[in-house]
């Protein structure tokens, strides 16, 4: 015997009892619909100060902020969340000043030290300093120490910690630390010494960095390793030089990965010059026939300090011009510190891709050019970085940390706060392409992609 829908329902419940439950269901749906916040209220409409950005509600994940923009506001709640989970140690102070090289390395030196300091529970932090490169010998990375503001926005850095991680006290100098004394004892460590590494490859990152805090604190409070720190008797920690790309960045989740880099915003002068250069580049591209000022960003890494196993000029230029032809670019912005090969690339671009190429020195005029020429080699590289971040497509080389950083920062356009990992060694995300050897994880330096914050 067949039963229709109404027949079955009638068999289970008298008709006169259906009306009340149905009415209740309709009312519940209406209540839940009208109580939801307006979905248009996303990150874009939130104030940009560090004090105002809290965890988004499910309906406020509009994610409209372009985190690849070098001026993007700092979103502080992922840092705040991490600090709320930390076991703090009075008198433990991290000194993150063993920083040298190009921008990719310097950023990672600082951020890696900060991240381990947060995991250790350091309640003190000395504002990082930066070693200046020798202008006459680019491979000499160890001249005088320069202040944090040499490259970065110190106010942004201070506000990020003061607002989102107030458990940490920031000190201008080591001498400002209470109880440090006239001749402070600074202990140099390698964080891998505090991991359960067993048979790990010696280059391998600390796979379970979440164990570092407990292991380090146990070592710190073991009397055999010195007196436990206190507010009056601090322990000062510095990393040995050369510790890079050691933290697997996605272990903290995409939100922290995508926002932690903004703690190191370039200083106002460098951003201003970069924006002026980009504006001039777009005008140049339009004059070359490019619609909407569309241009290719190129990082040619062949300066005197380039390592011998990196892709040479011919390999880089061939790959870059292939991308230019494939994507139909009429104009390109070239970032390089090698003047002779800049001219060589420019000539080749005209011949092989009918593409005009210029550098920042070609684009800036008057006082802007004078200001640019007053900057150091590395500072001028940051001006390049601002322009390349805003290019319509970017080409660079592996394993330059400058190129990797630029590609990773641009990748934040794809998912913002919830960006998924870059697909290394492929056409990537349609925003960048890096030429290089992708066959070996260690020899090809692919580990940088797992240990760098954009």
C-alpha cells in the first residue's frame, strides 16, 4: 500500500497540531536572520589603528584589506591570541640584534628571534638593531649597528607590542634593563639545541617548535645552567648569528602567518619614495602603450655578492623575457644593483620582447632623486621592493630571500588573512614567477618558503 506525504504526516500527527510547531519554526528562523550582523562590516571598514582590531566575528570576515600593501594596517588579534597562551618568565629578556644582509634575511633574523622569544615567555625585549652593509664590499655585512628606524617604522613596532602583548616590556638599549649591570652577561644560544631533534637533518627546521618553550624554560630554571631569572636578576638571551628560516611559519595558523610580517613595516621615507617611483612607473608604462599603466616587476640578482650556484644572468634574463612575452608587457621596472647588466637587460628586452625597461634612477627627478641617492644600497633596495610589490606581475630568482619575500608578500592578495601556502616551483599564484632549481629541498633552499613570514 502506497502512502503519500500528506497521508503519512496525517498518520503521525493530527492536522490541528501542525500549525503551532510550524509557526514556532518560522519565528525562530526570523529571529536568527535579523540578529546576524551586517556581512558588509568587514576588515576594510574597521579603523586601522592597532588598538581597534579585535578577533572578527563569523560575519565580519570580509577580509577586504590588501595585506600585500606595504602600508596595510597591523591586524593585532593573532599576536594578542598568541600572547594570551604564553607562559611568561619574569626577568627573561631577548636581544634580537644579530641582524645583517638584505631585507629578506634581516626581516627573518628579527622575526625568528621575536617568535622564539614569545614562545619562551620573555617579558623583556630590546628594540632590534641592524648591521650596516659595507658599501664598497657588498659581501661584508658587519659594519656598525644602526637603529631599527634605519629600515622600519619603530612606532608601528612599539604599538603592536604595547597594545597586543603588554606582558612584554620594550627597552631602547641593553643598559636600560633593570639589574643588567654595567657589564651585562648576554648568553648566546641556538634554539635547535632545545628541541627533541634526534635524527633530524642538521638543516631541518624545529619541527615541533611548540615544545621549545617548555624545554627552554626547564633549562633556564635548572641551577646547573645559572640562577633562574627574576625581575632584579635578569637573564639576557641573544641568538648566534646565522640562524634563519628555522620556524615552520604555518604551525601558528594562516592568521598569524599573514599578519606577523606587518610588525616590520618599512619606514615612512622608504614607502614615500617607493610610492613616488611606482606612480612614475605607471605613467611611463602608459606612455609605452600599456593600458592602465600595467608593468612587469623584475628583480635581477647578479650583483657582486650573489652566490656562485644561483642562476646566472643568462638564465634569469631568458626566463624573465619569456614571461614578458607570454603576458604581453610593454614596460618593465627593473630592480638591480648591477648597472652594466641593467643596460644589457634593457637592450635585450627591446630586441626580444619589444618591452621598454627603466629603473628607479630613471624615474625619479629633482629632490626625490637626490633623496634616493643619499640612501644606502640596502635602503634603495627597499624602495625597489615597494614598487615590485605593486607591479602587475613579478619575476625574480631562487634562492634570493629578497625575491622570495616579495613573492610571498604579493601572495597575500590571494586569500588575505586566510592565505594558503604558495605552490613552490610552479606557476604559483598567477602573480609571480621565480626562476631557479626546485629539485632539492636543501641545496635549492626551498626551506625558505616554510620558514619566512611575508
